[in-house]
């Protein structure tokens, strides 16, 4: 059994071909890619983006891979900066059962290698499917409650495996070389919740992308590595990071049931755990056309985990806390009828009226009957009426998916400040018809403003 799990996953990633991927799964991968590019372009608004850009520029002086919406850097530099851009403003994907963002780890190394080696869009699509599926499969094979109890944070632990899978698939790895890449990825698996509340949790993601890239490139050189990191009794993923895990879940119906379909999109730039609450707030506002002056109190019920993470910022300080704050999200949605990055500019989140509403008129309650992202929003009105909405599945989830046109609209919202209208539409078309794209380099060219520096500002 010990060898079977790693061998099965490695063989799957190495042998995956386009025609074995169902159409609906391919379409979801395209939605994930388009959403990821939108997040990457929005990431220029991140408060720490300049700091990560300086690190990325220092990792190498070559210029073979493009930064999304910017210039070119080294393979490593572009991978780590793109990984950070995608997660910088807190609106990339989420695999809810493992509380892990998948795209910041998998997409950047795949883009970098595909551009450098002139792969096609079809090649990229297959690599992304391999990377997404490996990451999520390894994620569900952990005993996640135990994994979380020990303090581990998913992106930096399981992300390197998916990054290695996507890179290895592009580089033509066979099963044996892919298994070695997994061993090297596992040797770099790290990141704990001690970083929660700081931007370091985002660094876990871009560092996971770089770790997977390095694992694959080193395996390509024939570097000797364990082929069974997952199930090794002494120091393996399942025995060390959790309590034995559930190895059988990694391979159950592999290639028939696609776990990557459980990767949810986030329509709004706010924490993944409160997307259900945000969905309920928008449902409430849209159904009843609420005016803030008529609302005396908003009561939010969520799981204890959600309240512990996001109910602790009634008096938020700065953009990062505002992005995590349930209180602020409620106030912004009620007053603006929107929740885009515009609501997370200082001029908006420092508005005294919104600050008072968030601190004084939003109440949080942990409800033991609620789990995951489930939420109940209750508005107490000035006329004595009480309005209530419950959300089981947030917009963007597997059960409540975003159609392609809504993903495209998100891309337009965050691409327009950096790209011409023509390039915006060309990028959407290129991703929608990814199999027809002759060169990933062309996609990265479309996404570049041209004549710019690393972060797309005047060089």
C-alpha cells in the first residue's frame, strides 16, 4: 500500500492527456485560470506587493518568464511574484474542505515553464488539471481536522505537490520521475497557522509555488529523492503532518471523480470562510432593497471557526484587517451594494460612518449547528420587522457555480486599470478557447501592458 498511493498519483499526473479530461472539468480549469489572471492583475493593489517584487527581482537576473500584467523576470522570480499577486488582495480560489487556495501554487510555475518552453494552451490546460487534481487529492487524504489541530496551513504543505505535478507534466515526466518530484516537494512542505493575521499566510502560497518548481527542476536532473514521501512511516506526510491520514481517499475513483471541481471561486475580495455570509448579505440586500438608514442591527451567525477567524475585527485597522473583517464586509455591502477592491481603499474603509456601523451595529454569533461557510444573516429593521437569509452554498462554489460570463466580468473589473480594452477581451477569448492557443507566450504578451517595469510601472 505504501508505494501504491504515490505511484498512482504520480502515474496519473504523468500520463494525463487532454481527451481523458471531461469537458466540464476542462471548462472549470479555464474558469480557474481566468479567475486567477484577474486576481493576479488585481494583486498590484496589495500592500506588500512591492516587497515581494523586490525579493523576486533578487532571485535571478535572467528574464525568461513574464509577470502577470508586468515585465519579465527569472523563472523563479516570476513564479514567486505571480504566486503572490494572485493571492495579494484575498480573492483567489478556495478548496473548502482543506481551507487551501490552490491556484497561487499551481498556476505560476505552469505559466512560467509553458512560456519559457513555448508550450501550447492545450499543454497548459492538461498541466493545470494535473496540478489542481494532485493538490486537492493529497489534501482530502489528510485527516484535515487533525492536520489543522496540529497547526498546519494547507497551501505551503500540499501546494508544492500540485506545483511539481503541473511542472512535471509539462516537462514530460514519467511516473518514476514524477514520484521523485513529489518526494522533493514534500521535503519542502511547510507553513503553519502561527502566521494567521499577517501577510505571511500569503507567502506560504507563493513559496509553495516556488518549492514545487524547484522540486520538478531538480527531479529533472536525476536528483535522488524518496519516491514515497506521502506514506513513509518515518517523516512521511500522513504520519507526521496528521495522524495517519486517509491514504485511500487520494486514489479513490482517480480519473473518474475530479476533486478539482470542488475548488470554489471567490467573487469578492474577502476571506474565503466568510463568502457564505457575503452571499447571504447580497441576497438580503438584493431581495429587499435595503437602505442602511432603515437597518438598526445586523446579526450574523456562522460556525465557531469562522467567527474565531473573522469575527474579531469589529474595529479593524488597515486594509489587511478590513479584508478579513466580517463586520466591515457587512457595512460595505449594506452601504455600497458592492464589494470590490474599491471598498478596500482607505478612503472607503476609513469612512467614519462605515467604521461606526461595523463596530456598533453588527453582531456576531457562533452557531454550533452551522459548519464550513454556512451563514445566517438577520437584519433588524427600524419598523420592527426582521429579515433573514440563510446561505448553504456561497456563489462560486461547486453547488452554486459562477458562469463564465461572471468570471469574465470579474476579469474585466481588475484588468481594465492595467490593460487596454482590446487586450482585455483578447485575454478572455484566449482563455475561453485555450486549446486553440498556439503559444502560452502569446497569452502572457496579451497580459503585459508593454514598456513597463517589473510591476508594470514606468521602467
